C-alpha cells in the first residue's frame, strides 16, 4: 500500500485550488436556480455537465500524456469514487427538483452542507489522524453556524425572503420527506468521496474527474426521457428554454466554473493538497452560498447571518487547529 504524503510546500498549489473551488461552489445554488428556471431540473444539469465534461476531455486530448495517466487510476477509485460522485450529482439535483418550493430547497441545503464536517470526520477515521479534544466542539460550533446561516432568513424582501423556523422545517419534512433524505445522502456521499479520492487516488498523477463529469452529463441525458414518468418530476422537461444573456451567462458559469473547474480543483486538492485545511475552509461554503442567494435574489441578510459567519469561522479554525498533522 502506498504511503500518503504529508502536507508540505509541494502541496500548496493543490491546496490553493481547493480553496478556489469552495468559492465557486459557494455561488452554485443561486446560479443553478437561475439555470433551472430557464432549462429545467434535468435538462439544465445534462447540458452543463456534458459541456463541462467535453471541455475537460478536450483539454486532456491536447495533452495525450494526461489521458495515458488515467491507466494509473486504480479500479477501486473508479468503483467507489465513481459511484459516490455520480450518485451525489443525481441526488443533489433531485433534492432541489423534488422540493416543494425554494424555501424547502434552502432547508434541504442544510443537510447537503454536512459534507465539510463529514470530510474532516471521515479523514480522521480513514487516515488515523490524531486530534485534540477541541476538534469536536469546533465541528459542532461550525455546524451550528451552518444551520443558523441557512435558517435565519429575513421575513420578506424578495422571492426567497419568506422566513421559516424549526417548526416550519419539521412541518415541511412531514409533508415532503424525500428531498431531505436526498440532501442527507448528499452530505454523507460527498464527504466520503472527498476522503476516498485521496485514499485510492492520492498516489497517482492522473485527473479522473473529467471522465466522471462527462459520465454524469450522459447519465442526465439518458435520464431525461424517463423524468416525466417519475412522480414529482413531471415538470422536469416542461420548462421553456429561453435563450438570453442571463440564461447563457448562468449556463456558462455553471459549466466552466462550478461543474468543471470546481470539481477538478477539489479532487486535486483532496489527492495532493492539505486535506485538513481545505476541508476546514469548506465550512465557509454554506455562508458563501447564502450570501450569493442574498445578492442574486435580492434578500438582505440580518444580524443573525453575521453571527453565523463568526460561528463558522471560529468552529472551522478550532477544528483545523486541533488536528495533529504528521511531520
């Protein structure tokens, strides 16, 4: 078994790319909502995953050595990480599509954003990292900040501005539980994928993510004709495609930045970078997402949002500080 190298100066570029991917993902929910409004919840992902995958594979084709390196990727990576990647993509989009309204989408996103904490937890278990006692309070504090940031919506102020409480959350769960289970699966699957990508692919120089992105797009294309037959997805193919500057810009952003560069950067960071630092910084993702929703959908954050920022920053910092990296 190959030994996973400890973080060093050589891992800094990969770590930086991982941090950039967090910025891209932070804007994904708001921009994806725009794409879905124009292209539908199945056709939209099919377009930007296929386009992103083709761009990535085209770039690899210009460097034949990169394609040959794919032979280095172990079968265990293709099986485990491939399954987790594809199932996460499908569950994430269906969780949004099956949500009764945008208000429920925000509630479901709370479960999706369990993945940063779970990445740290799985990383510690898989790689036998040692932590001080402050680790778990840090994780809990960051998770509390995540929940507060996404639950503390202002009453009024735009299409997404309707406030909701814990009582409203449980009421929505009773009426439509499927999106919540899908959101929970998203949090678990992406946290596990991030760790296994390093375990199974950390010893290679190949970048298998373009293949996974392309397969995801083809899967959505194959799934498109069957979507209207699935309860809750009858409207999936009925969205009127409207080509405009706004729709093209949103589709381009989702294709290039969110569903190409972000995934490639994140996978590279998980395999070659400081996984603990990137995983800790990923606690900022839900806050960036909420801020993007506020800006794009014109919802003004209240004081509880800024309190949540402090909680997430403090919790992530405490969790990162408590992990003892091997020298």
